[in-house]
């Protein structure tokens, strides 16, 4: 079962990438993002795409330019996430055959992203928007718009976000912090998967 949970592995290094990815996949999380401000991120993405591309969707976060989009594609990535809404980045991502999740905070940004072809919208920072903000935006966006909450999502508040209309979640430090080993990630990933399964049932 593919759950709408994206693991954000900020600070991941290439040597630890396989063990961390394996822990996530075995726990049930099959969308993995390596932010481009991590150490040697394209090397990590290439390793993960090579070793786990058949089991998980591998991609990059903190993607800010069309040139970076191309680099992610060349490394084997299949999704691009950004903290901002840049129509050129969205169009370049879609042209490369990858899913695009631009960061938005306002209805204006949301419509710019959708008009540029975004696959889904990344509500970021989620802590500032909150479930109330998500619910308000859903009222004026096209039906079926996939809105993903990123930032401040935990097993404890996932249900509230879901009730407000979140299609999925990007989860960072609640899943992985630099220095975490595979066992720690496994425990945290299982807790997140259990939380999702509990509200999705």
C-alpha cells in the first residue's frame, strides 16, 4: 500500500542513504526526498534511485531553479519539491516527466502553481497555515486539488490536518535528523505509518 507520506531527509549523506531508505521502505514509507541543501544530495539521490527506484519514489527538495530540476532528473529523481512557488521550476519539472510539489502559503500562489501544472501543492510552512488555513483555501481551490501539509506535522496532529482536507504529508525531523541510525528511523517511521493508517481507516 502506498501511503501519502514523504520522508524529508535533510542532512542525509550518501554513505548512510541506503540504510535509512531501506528502514523507511520496510516501515511503509515509499516517498523519499533528499533536500538539495544536504551534503552531496545528487549523489544520495542517484544511489537511492539506483537501489530503490523500483520500490519507492525518490526525489529532491529545496529545488529553486530549472537547472537544479535538470540535475535531479539526471540523477534519477522522479519528484521535485520546493519551498516556494516558481512557475519556471514547475514547468521544467513537468517537462522532465517528474511530479512537482511547489510550496504555497496563499490562494494566489496556489493558483499560480496549478496554472503552471503542479502535481500537488505543498502547504509550507505548515505551522503558520494550520488546519484552519488549509480548510479555508480548500473552499476556493478546484475540487480534487491535492494539498500536502509540510512543517509541524506529527503523529499527534495528523488527524486534525486530515480532517481539514490534507491529501498527504511531508515529514522531516519527526522521521529523520542528521545522525539518526536506521533503528531510530524505523521506530519513528512505524509510528507515523500507524498514525496515518489510524486516520485513513
